[in-house]
């Protein structure tokens, strides 16, 4: 895990969002329907993007070959971000989660479905998804683009951008400003610790805000 990824994983999405907003980039949060399978597990790191589409003309073999090729191409040290362009089928399951985890992939974010939930929870692999369904991709869905920009909601994610997901949601950090944004977020966290201590010490919230410029 790179130093930047380690530092990002110590942050939380609210603080990253606030920093990006102050930097003029407030369109950075994925839709609230994208939720963590396990709210207690974060994902953080550079994104690797993939998209696909429903195609019921494909055979069982072709769709499974396409899916396993996707898993094979997913790079270690990255978070896979998938735009499947449908809300019908599951784009993550037990064997796929096990495969990505064993490869050193840091997490999986999909604007789509998930199944085999109990097994994935046991694996403790970070998955962020939109819904549950037992329907899988077999003879139904195939990937069509790798490492090209995808859009989820109003946010476009490029391979190399950084993502942070926690129980509050998912924030996307453009790769060009990742270093600065993470550094600023670390500074914000330090200030928030001072505000927290002041409040615990009995300081009025207005006085705390005026003293530290943060609340």
C-alpha cells in the first residue's frame, strides 16, 4: 500500500469532502444509494475503472469468460470502480470477492448489485454497492471498457483518481490534487481535535467556532 493510500485510509469522507469543497470541487460524492456492505470497513486507494452492459445474446461461457477476464485484469493496490449500466444483476459475489482480495485489490465500488452477502462479510473485503439481488451476470452482462472514465451519478471517476469509502459514503479525489487534498484533510483533523477538546472542556460552540474557524 502506497504512502498516499495509507494516509487516505486514516481520513474520513466528511473531512475529505469539506476540503474538496473548499478547493472548489464539490461534485465529488457518489450517490447516497452506493452503500458499504459492511459499514465498519473502509476502502481507500487509487481507482481502476470498468464498465459493461446487459447483453442477453451472449452465452454462459462468453459472459463468464468476460467476467473472469475483468477479475484477472484488476490491479493490486487499487479500488475497482464499476459502472455496469444496469440495476438488474449482481456485479459482485463470493468467488469474485475472494479473488480480488487474494490479488491485493483494496476494494470494490459498483453502481449495481451484490449477492452472496454473508460470505463476503466473512471475507471482510470492502464492497460498496447499490442493492442486493440473487441474479448474476451469467448470460446477461458483459464488460466493455477498462481503465476509461466512468460516471456514477454526477461524478466522473478516472483510473488513477483516489477514492475513499466509509459508512457515510464514497468521495472521489482527482488524482491531480490528491496529495494536497489529503494533506489539507490531515490538517483539518488536527483542528477538529482541538475543537472537540474545547467543547469537552465546556467552551461555547460559538466561541469554539470563532476561535478555530471550524465546526
